């Protein structure tokens, strides 16, 4: 296991360790952080130019490992590549902290969860189906639309020759239907007539080898809502005061100002992968200047959107306002970025005084509680723990 990187509990800074709190694991765990790393995870030769934009930097993985180790756990990094089944067998983690985006395929964000479930290894955040659905933006919008949740008018183009829906009005926005981190989204994604539309749709289908999603372009303000929790979250948290009666935490609203973005009006992959202080980074306004009614509406819709596709524990939900000043759902990310002080969810948490360490441990322990690894506070849990056989029983 010479290529495996482990962080021992004693390597965490003493100043970062909080007072002992309850509930917490009775004994330390072996925790594997599973991710794809920029510049290290191999990509297909025919991958588009922005492939890997959603992969994480080493600095993010180091920060995650340090946060987890600070609570006494032994932490390993495992690359989400074809060697993963073998490194999992070597490490035999008690739980995996999953942030893997996957390498190739329609449901690539569900590949690591599916492997872990096959091996009966506990992991954090959403399970297989929710991760697969969330990556498929068209399917997500169909579910939301069928449940009466507000989205902009949309249409999927598979061949590029489909008749344009009469519900759509120009300008429109064209993007790959199964990508994340703003891939395939730049100034050219906004189209103003049918010639531009057909050209952009053809480019998306050819470049990304998948359907194109076309939506009515919304010109209003853009907001992001962080979702943390589930109905029984207060039973397992270090900080039950964070959660409302419905089991979810109410984060402040984040507004994204794309007027200063490197791609004005578009929160695309280039803007999302810049560092703080770089030219072209969008403005992040948190708490956003919104009234209580709008804030309540955004929070309610975010939780409804999160639960509609079966998301668990953590997500990030994006909105834009329409011409009538009403919020419309754009996307949900079931694997929100966790780059300290830069990823949307981290910016939102910091704005209300939740440290990076606290955020990471909340995600870890909420995930662990689903697998019976965390003690509840003497009350009945919302869901029965998933029974996990000992790894040694499965590896024979």
C-alpha cells in the first residue's frame, strides 16, 4: 500500500480540536476520502476540453482529511479510478467520505456509491439513485415539473433535429444534459434565434456525446441554497441547535453576481474553477439582500427539490428569478464542492460562523448514522440503520 496516503489523528492541529461533544463514535474510525484529483485522474482521450473541471484539487482533499482527523479518526485518500476496488480491499475503511465525480458515463457520480453498496461499505451523502438523477439535468427537471415545483420551460435535444417546443421563447440557454461544474457553459450558451440554437445544440451533442438541454434563459438574480440535514438529523448531530423542527438547517441565502464573472451572465466552468482573488471570479454575496418572504420561499423550494429526487444529508440547490420576480429551480448538486473559503457551500457556512471543520464533520456523522455507526440521543430514528456486514466477511 505504498501509494496510499494516510493522515493519523495526532497530525491534526490541537487548536482545531473542539471539546468532546455527544453524540460521537465510541471508537475512532478508518475513514477513506474518495475523490478525483485534477491533473491526476486519467481522462478518456476523446474527452471534451473542459473535462475534469469538476475534479478536486489536492488542497481540498488535504483540508478534508485534516478536518476528519481532527476528531480522532485515521484518514486515507483513495483515488476514484479503476484501482478503487483493490485499494478499498487494502484499506478496509469503516466509512468513506465520498466526493468522487466519476470519470465517464451517464451516471458517473453514482459509480462510487454503487461500488460501495455492492461491497457493503458505508459512505456519506446521497445514495446511488439520487446521484445518478441529479447528474441528469433533464430527468431532474422532469421530476420537479411533475411534482409542481417551478422550473423554466425546457426541452431536451437528442439528435438536434427535434421540432422546437412552442413553450420556449428566446433568448434560450443551451448546456450538456449530464455534466456538472458549468461544463459546456460560456457566453455562447445564450442563444437569441433558431440558427444560433441549432448550432449550439449540435456543438454540445458532438462535443459531449450526450443530449443538449435547452431552457428559457432567465435574466434575473441568481441564488444558491445549501441543504444540510434530514428529518432525524438532530438525533445524531454535534450541534442539534443548528436544525429546525423539520430536521434541516437554515443556511443564509447566497447570491451570485455574474456581472463581474469572466463569462458575464453565465456561471460557467471557468468562473467556477478560478481561485479567490483571480480576475473574473463572480461576486458572492452572503447573506444576500433578500426579504424574509423570498428567503422562506427559496429555503422551502430547496428542501422540496432535495427530497424530490431522494437526496440525503447535503446538497446545493441553484435558482434564478424569472421576469415576474419568481424563483425558478435550475439544478441540484448532490456532491457540492468543499473547497475551503471558495466552494458555494463553504462560503455559505462561513458566513454564519460554521467552521469548515464543523461542516465536514456534520456531513460525516449524518452519513455514518444511516449505517448504524452513530448512537442516537435516546429517541427513535427516522430510518432504520442499514445493516452492514463486516468487510472481512465479504472479502473472503
